[in-house]
C-alpha cells in the first residue's frame, strides 16, 4: 500500500506542475492573441486554469474535481496554446521576434 501512496503523491505533484505551467503560459500571452486565434478570452483561461491549479493543490487525485481541472488544462495545452504559438511573435507579451523596423512585408531598409 505504501508504493501506491507514493505513486499517487507523484501523480498529484505532476498534476500541480502541469496545471501551474499552463497557468503561467496563459498569463504571459497577450490578450489580443486569444482573440486573433479565435479562442476564449485571456481572463477566462486564467480563471479556469487558476481554479484547476488550486483544486489540484487542495484535493486528492482520486477526487472528481482534479479530473475536471486536468481536462481543462489538457484542452488549453493541446488546443489553445498551439493556436497562440502559431501567431506571429508566439502571442507573447514581450513582443515578437522581429525588429522594431519590420513592416508588414519584412524589414524596412530605409529605401536603399
């Protein structure tokens, strides 16, 4: 029985880390990226993933609520996150990968 308890503890810790990563990832994405990817809003995902994280912290894995939180986290990770990452700049708050002189068709070279 001790081995099963240890396995369940590891599984619980993995769910906490997984939902925490999804929550942090959702927090660093730009609000307009969610609209551009035609997904629910950023506050919606922050609330859902925040609740999933708190539920995973409080409840036992054998409970019903962590399973719902796991499903919400998986939906974010396999549907929303790839759509946000496919956008130019990856939907990150820190700006895109391009230069500040980039135009809609590439870098601006000053008319040279």
